[in-house]
């Protein structure tokens, strides 16, 4: 199994995406978000960054949706991804 740091390399990321497709992705409603950074702390892939708004890196996100379950403001929803 690859380490998360290896997935940041473009050539490895493309190969990974061919074999591991996630059906759901998190979408943030920035109007509801209070920038509490809970999602950033709980993300096991470090796919979430927060500056003035929440940004989810879809290349790093594995679709576990822990961020959705842990968001105290219910500002994160799930969306079915296109393959």
C-alpha cells in the first residue's frame, strides 16, 4: 500500500486514480462554514486546507467523508462523482 506522501507525486497519483475510484466526494457550503477547522483536523489524507474558505483537494481526498460526519455546522455534503 502506498503512503500518502507518495500520492503527491503526479505519476503515482495518476496510476492510483486508475485503480481506486471513489463514488462520493465532499462538497463544502462556504456560507454555512464557520472556518472552525474541524474538517482539516480530522481528514486522514490531509486533503483539506483552510484560508479564507475551505478547499478540498480532490486528488488527495479518498472519499471517506469523515469531514462530513464531523462538521459541527453540517456545512459539508456528499456528491456523487462522475467516473
